[in-house]
C-alpha cells in the first residue's frame, strides 16, 4: 500500500528513495541502474523497492462511511 519507511529485513531507511525511483523508472530508465545510482546495494532493500505496488489510490475508495 504505502512504501515502507524502513526495509523489512535490515532496517535501512528507504522511504525517501521511492519517489525518485518511481519517477525515473516511469521515464524509461533501467531499474537496476537507478537503484545503483541511488545507493541501494543490499538485495533486501532492492527487493522492497522493486516489488512494491502502489495500491493506496485503489484502497482509499473503500474507506468507511460515517
């Protein structure tokens, strides 16, 4: 849903890297190269960024009615 602030496995802060990663990949850059340039070297952190699916816009439609 929302990108985790820290990596689930190692605890390294990665939340601040999501927006630059997402923008550059949408422009057509290679995800591997983008992660290298952002300094994400651990495979657990790379996995978290690459496999994230942004679902917040779809889930917010189902908020409880008051």
